[in-house]
């Protein structure tokens, strides 16, 4: 699909959301305000389901429309998700075949990589309850991501995925809260 | 008055009734902005805006509050360390208005929107004493401290109760804990 010019994107989204600052709580992508829509992402509507349909497509080099009925929902406060990260998030949701609320965006953090750079996203354990079992999530990660250039980890409150390696080039699904045998390790 | 604000206010009034003086720092107030009124906070009686424990190991119960700057959207994280005369010494642990990385994000995006995440999604709760693996130890972040308050070792040991400053349903957690040798609080990133 040929990409639309950014100004047209924003206009299209504005039309879909009903104006500046409007909230779209329909199924599909949930966006809080127009200010939250980054210029680097390409939203469109009407190509298949229309503005009243359930899905807004993320048009990127990596994204595809939901094929399984599963949908990506971006939580309130999402600010500047990375295009590549969101494309992989959608693929991951497709692979899991269930809705997932995703937290991504730009916020302060440590280092050049991770969620602060929009290179990552989290599947929170609270909003995605019951959480996807670790084994199933690992399997989906290895199917969707390039495990040699990305990183995932199970954290206390969320599954964390990033499209760049971790410290010292760490890649793959890291042990995180598991020991070397894969057994859960209590935090305290 | 919003009932959620009411709960925290009652908490402060309670301290006053006990003869204790917890004076809020100038320019800060108990959160009133509707941004703080998020449903997820209802699972805690104090809305994850306040908690208390002995943070310094002196046997006295200290207080932790998330406050709102009067002049701007955002939040500040404060620890009020109790003295034997029942007064409290405030420590400002985090402030969205001056945090270096956060201000860089605002500048880069040319938008204050990123600040809105904090009142909506950040909360506090107590961390038990013990050993914890940091984000550095989990191979997420580099093991280098960005400022004098950051502890960037692979593991940390909390000798006393600590403060978990967390983003609801996501990573980005920091543990703040008392460093007796420095007589101040330090912090470590736990996840991203």
C-alpha cells in the first residue's frame, strides 16, 4: 500500500476519532488523543472495514491486518510507539490469537534502548488477565521476532519485548524471573 | 471532593490528629487532578498514592506520598522520614518537572504529553527487605550509574523496607531505598 502523506494521515485519523482529543473506544486500536499519534506511524481507516468497523490498520513495513480476529489495543497514554515494534506486537497478538493491551511509548528511562525509545512494548499481567503462559509466550516470540536482534523478558508486572538487544548484546527470551532450569524464582 | 483524594487527605489528617507534623513541601499538594482518577488505583485503599513503613531502620514509621505540583501537571515522589520528635524530614525522590531524561523526552517530542503518563499510571508500594536482581542484572540496562543516586549493580540488598515506584501494568520500576552511609535515598532500576 502506498503510504499517505503525514498530514493526510492525521486528517484521516481525526475524521475517524471525531476530532482533536477524541477517544476511540471501539474495538481495535484504542488511542487517547490526537497528540498521542506519532508522525512516524501510519494509521488508516476505511480500506476494509470502514471507520465504523473494528479495526484500524497499522500500515508499516512489518504490520499486517489482524488475521485471526485477535486485535492490538494500545492502552491509554500510549505516546510514540515505534513502527517496527508495533508491527511485531501485532504479529505477536496474531500468533497468540487473543486480545492484548499493550503499553509502549516514549517515557523517561535508562539507556538508549528499551521502552523509553519506543523500541519496546509490554504486555501487562493485570490488563491481560489471565496472562499468557510463559511457555506459550516464548514460543510465539521465537516465531515472530528475530531472536538474534531482539530481546524479551518476563518481568514482575509484564512481559517485555524490545526490537533491539539488551545489555551487552543480550538477545532472545531471557531467563528473567526464572532460574537456569526454567523454574520461577521468587523476587524475595 | 473526589473520594480518592479524600482518602489520602484523611490519611494526612490522621497523622495530624496523632500529634505528628507532616508538612507538605511548598508548591506541592495532595493529588487533585482528574488524571489521577484511574480505575486501577481502586485495588489499594490509598490509591497507590501513599504508603508507610520504617524505611530507615530506626524503628519509626516513615511516610511515602505521591504529590502533585500546584503549578503544573505531573507528579513528585516524596519520602517523609520521621524523627523522634514526631516531625518529618522530606526527601524529594522524583519530580517530573526536573527529571533530566523526562525533560529530554519532552524536548524531543516538543510535547508535554509524556508527563501525563505519570499521574495516570505511576504508583507506590512497599518493598520488603531482601536481595533483588536489577535491570542491569537481568541484562536489560547498562550497569553504569547516570547520577550519584543510582545504584547500578547487578543485585541490590535492601536492609530496610524500600519504596517501589512502578508503572501500572508495565515495566519501568525503580526501587528507592535508604543508604545509611549517605543518609539519603538511592535507587535502582528493576525492569524496563
